[in-house]
């Protein structure tokens, strides 16, 4: 055989050419050390926190972690409505990779740290958690959804002190237990959410699920939910119509005796992205639930939870964009075109630099929002920022994610479009945070609600933007004031005001952080009113290569 091959009588079917000019894997580079903004923000963190971030940042770039993320999405959850004997089962099964991600993230307190008494995080709990969440978002977003809801659930449960005392120890426990047994028999539990119904969408006031007294302080729920997030959670915060009006309830998935609690899962949603995380349609049949907060105040009670989830939407999208652009920059530094590295091609470097400005601004603005959550109890200005800017930040950061992720994917060409590379998964994931927890119009109208009910809060935010922007402050505030006046006359201008607030606040934060030419470039290109529909619009005044090298330093 070898002789035949040597003489060319039989052709070898093995690869007969050398593979060249293909980008090597990013490898185990440290995702924290490679991020100058996160490095700067973490300067004030304690040494134990910084050490933990170092370990987490290394993990997210390892081959092991990347494989867990890939498998959790390619081998998605499966619903078993019945067992082999025909009895209802209502169980969602996940690939072991999903459980591995959940176990690790729960172990580091993504679901609990803002509620713990940690001396290492005193005064910075939201900011420290934001750093962890941002890094994990660069790895896999789907499994973070149930952890977001679990963490935020305690904000709603605080409306019922006894319920809070009963459930909080298990909610904040750093134990992941995915076995199908009652919450009372577990050390650690997760909490999901059920708000949306078929006929209402985000208009939860039209919900038709009924809640009737069942004795012993419990209610009996009957109805449905069109989206039940994380259906294998141990309990769910649900809104339903009681005699007093729309009310909030905590509904365990299983009763204390181990029997089903009336959750009949109809099907899992076949979602565009977010595939590792299950979302289900569910029918309630005599589901026993605990009332949360005052009867008839369901929206007010659940909104305390929703506010925290909106911060995570922004952080998740910011992390996703960072991961996507990191792939694009890495590719451009290794790919050769016409004898030169792709990153040295003038058009390409301007695209990357333009993308980097928005990616960095989105991260800076998201972390600024997290800081306001930490400081809201101490200063009126931060309390105003948290109230006004939560919908603003959620709106802008999540909305730019699909465009940025697509443009990063295009930088890789055909490779970016195939499932062998993570860009395809990132692109499918990109729209979800803009849709969940209030779509764009809902966020914009929330800003108008503040303007109508408490305009002094907007004045506080404008004052901060004015001071932090320096020379650009007066002109920017003048533009924002004009947008505010327009919104007072025309509610449909809400998106215009919301986006302008986001851009101005992002620019102000970059300036406050001392970002120099990065802030200058963002201010000149984003606040100058230039019409933009794609990226790569920087002109020669801005050092595109310098911007990329500063924000995505070569490793």
C-alpha cells in the first residue's frame, strides 16, 4: 500500500495541504486583565474580591468553560410532560453542562451576594456582583437568567417579612440542588417568574389568572402564563387577579409532601436564542400560593424585583458585546489580507474602533448604574440616577447589542456565521435582553412617567451630567432640556429623550473615569448629532488604532 501511494497509483484521502492564515483560538487569556475599564473599576475592590475576579476571568476563557457554554446551548432543555406510565411529570431535563455552569455561578454567589453580609464587599455589593455578572455574560448568558430572578426575588419578598424570613436562607444559600423534590427539603433553591399571559404581553393589568382564598393564608391559582421563565425553579413569583385586584404570589412548584402543585407545562418556547435556558407555557390548576405584599398591589410589589432584573439585562448585554468584539479584534490581529494583518487595514481598524467606543461606553454606563444602586441610600443624586436611569440604561445598552454583535460577526466573515465559532450564538442571544423585562417602548414610557410624576429627579441627573461632562456639559444639557420639553408636549418623542439621556450619561461617565481620547471620540461622534446607521464612521481626527489598542490591549 505504501509503495502504491509513493508511486501515485492510489491517492491518499488525508488532508494534503497545510492550513494557514486561520486565526488561532483566543486561548486562556485573562478576560479581566484584558479589559482596562474593568481593571480601573475594580481598583477600589478589596483584595479577596480582586483575587476572585482573577480566577473567574481566567476560567471564562478556558477551553473547558467554552465547551460548557457550547454544549449547554446545542443540547438544550427538553420537556417531559408525562412519565412512562402516563402520569403527569412536568419536568424539564437539562444537559450536564448547564448544571455545571449553574453550580459554579451559584457557588460564587451570583444569585445571593447583594443580600449577604460580606465585609469584603461592604458598600460595593452591586458593583462587585456586576463585575462577576459581566464576566460570566462573556461566557454564557442563558444560565444567568434564573440566577437574576433568584437574586431579584428577595426584593419582592421583602414586602412580606415572614415569607422573607422563611425563604431567604434557602434562596441565598450557595448550594445548587436541581433534584425534583420540595423546596422545604433543599438547602438551596432558585426562584422563577410568571407575569406574561397570552392576551396581555407586558400589559400585566389584563392578566386573567384568578387567585381565590384557600385557607391558612394561602391562595389557589387557576389560569395560565404564556412565558414562565426557568420552569424548573423551586418556586415562582406570579401575578394574578384576587378580589382586591392584581396581586403578587409565591407559588412553589412542588408541595411539601412532594406532590405536584398544579403546574401543567404545555410546551417549551422554541426561542431564537437563549437556548440553554428554558421558558415554558404553563396552566395552573388549583396551584397553592403565598400572597406577597398587600392584596391589590401586585404591580408595585413585583416592580421592586423587576428593577434589579433590568440592571442585569444591561450588564448581560454589555458583557456579550465585549465578548463578541474581543473575538473580532483577535481575528483581525491574526488574519492576513493582501500581505497585511487585517487590523492594519484602514477601513477595518476604524470599524473596530467605532465598535469599541460603544462597547466601552455601554459597560461604563452599566457599572455606573450598579454604583447608583449601592449609593442610593446615601445620596439623593444617586437615588435619582437609579430611578431615572434604570430604564434608560436598559433601553440603550440592550438595543445596541444586536447591531454590534452582527458587525463583530461580519469581521470574521464566513467563519463568524457558522456554529463552530461563538459569534453565531452571541448573535442569537443579542436581542433577548431588549425584549425581556420591558421592551423599548415600555422603557421609554417609564422615563416619561418620571418626567410627569417627579421631574426633579431628572433635574438631579442633568446636573450630574453637566458637571461630569466638563466643557461639553452646558451644550449637552441644553439639548436634553429641549428633548424634555418636547416629551411634555409629545409622548411619542419618548425614545428620542431616552436615547439622548443614555448617550449623554455614557459620555459623562467616560469623562468622569478620565478616559481621555476615548471620551473625546465618543462625545464628538455620539453627541454631535451625526446620523449613523452603521459602524466605521470615525474620521481621521481620531486615532482608531490607538483606541482599539487601549480598550482591547494585545496579549
